[in-house]
């Protein structure tokens, strides 16, 4: 199993939209990908009163088997919140997940499991 380390070049961007009471958090990634190897391009989380919406994009999408979306309330104990399967489409893949967090602060991270056994982990994003 190969674990790939990613370098973060832009970490957090907060946007407040008072009319909708929404906060967005964003992490952008760079890496030195091997051709057709998957890597994270972006990961965002938007929190509203009713739910958290996570969106992410990856390059090398055809090599992705699945994503494990993990959630934590305390930043130490992460539990599986969702399993999202890859689409097998070539090039860049775009994915999303809605979590019924009821507007509570949470931390999310995503584990990418590639078809060749490679495992990548995103940065942790905090919704507040």
C-alpha cells in the first residue's frame, strides 16, 4: 500500500452569507502526481442551519475506487460518515455529500482509496 503526501497551498477561505446563514470552507491541494494517479484538487464544506455540504474534486478520476468521508465533533475521533464510489470517468471527477449536521460544528476529512491500493487523505476541514 502506498500513501501519498499532499502539499497544501491555500488552506481556508471563509465566506459569510447573512441571508442564508451559511459558511464555506475551502482547501486547495497541489502534489506531484504520477500520470493518471488520483490526487485531490479541491475540498470545500458549506454549513447551513440544517446540514453540511461537502464537495471535492480529484484528478485521475478513472483510478479512484471509493472515498471514505470521515466526521469528528472533537477533532480526535473520526468516524465514517459516508462511502462514495468513484465514477470511472476519465480526467477530473467532482463529488459531493450532504450531512445532516443540524448546523453544529464538525470536522471532516476524506480518504481516497485508489484501485491500485494507494490511499490519500485530504486536509481536515472545520465547519463552524
